C-alpha cells in the first residue's frame, strides 16, 4: 500500500521564487500606526491648543493699541482734573488735620471775699479768662498760654467732641507765656496734634491759626509768615523773644491756640497781637506766636 506523504513536495501554487511583495502590503504597517495615533486623546489636546491660539490672536487683533505714557498726557489729565473738580485749599486741608486736637480753655476764679460778704449763701465762680489750647500727647497733655490760666482757681477744657473736663496745671513758664495742662477726663478718640519745626519756616510761608476768638469756634484764619525772631512784651510784662510774626487774623480767645504750617504741623503757640490801643485788643494785621521749640524747652518737653 502506497503511503501518503505527510508534506507535499510541490510548492504552493501561489508561491514562486521570483515573487516580490506588493506595494500595498508594505504601506499597510504605516497606515495602521497612523490610525492608532489618530484615535488617541493627544490629537484632541493638540487641536484644542491650536484653536485657543487662533482665538487669542483674533481677539488681540481687535484690542485698541495702548498709547505710551508721555508728559503731555499727564499734563492734560491734571489740567482736566483742575478744570472739572474743585480741590480743597491748603488752609482747609491743614485745618482739618489739627481741628480734633484744639480745645477751649476756660479759667475760673472763686468769688472775692467782698462778694461773699454781701451774699454768704451764694458761692459761685467768676469767669477768669477764655483761651485756646492744643493737645500734644495722647494722655491729655495740653499746651496753652500762661496768661490764659494765670491766677485761676479752676481750669476747664472742652474737647472737639464736646467732652468737658477739669484740667490740672502741671507746668508754667511765664517768661515764654506758656503753660501745660493735664485733663482729668479724656474723650475716647483723642487725637494729639503733630508737632513740626519752626526752623524750616521762611518769610511768606503759609500758616493757619485755629482757635476760639471771643468764644466763637473753632475758627480758622490763614495768612503768611511775615517775620521771624521778633520780640514783644507780653500781657504779664515779660519780654518775649524769638517769636513768629504772622498776619492770620487773631483776637482775644485765640491765645494758646496752635499756629500750623500747610502740612498741619504745629510750629508755634499763638500768644499775642499788636495793637496801638491799650483798651481794645483787636487784630490790625500783626500777630505773634511762641515757636514750638521754645514751648518744648520751656515746659520740659523733649525737643520735637
């Protein structure tokens, strides 16, 4: 019996020795790889970036081009503001800074023995004098004139918010017409003044005086420095030296109030006005203030 061969000895009918692979079969692996890449999220991520870039470039193209900032543009803006908006004056800004630190100073005297004899049941105080003071420390330390509180039995101060308090006289210097008071009761929001330096003052510099002339106030007047290093004989006969002369209007009641510069800093304490008449103490154009440096040294306060 003839055995059937396990393997055929004839070559497959489609295979020949000289047969070459077709071009379609060689491109097949590349197409398969591209198909695999195309189906991955990377393509969508890349497409999103390209789309966002295109939208940004399109939006940026429609934005207005910014002009470079020049001095002419700045000057034009400032001029427009000045023409369309009313700005506060230097005196107004300075006064607003010092106003919460200014106080009324009232001095009282007990009734004289003669009046007590006439009416023994009546025991009242007499008004001594009225002046102004300025708070210089948060603890209620106040600067004023010596002649405002001289000879008084009790001193009362009235703060900006209306708080009334008795005040102790803690230091005096009659030769500079200065006194230091300490209020026994303080407002919750007491704001001391900012102290400056009179050494920087020059003729013609703006100054502002704040006080209670004739008990009216707080009242604000403004002027300029009209002299430096002046001398004047005070109400108690003391020769006052190194005074600031100014032309801001002051009257009785302004004594002891602050003289401030355009930055709102206290540069002096108003102490006197010049008037040829010995009976009427009204302002005629010349006022004097003790420098803040003299005030500090006179009452034992460290230099400002």
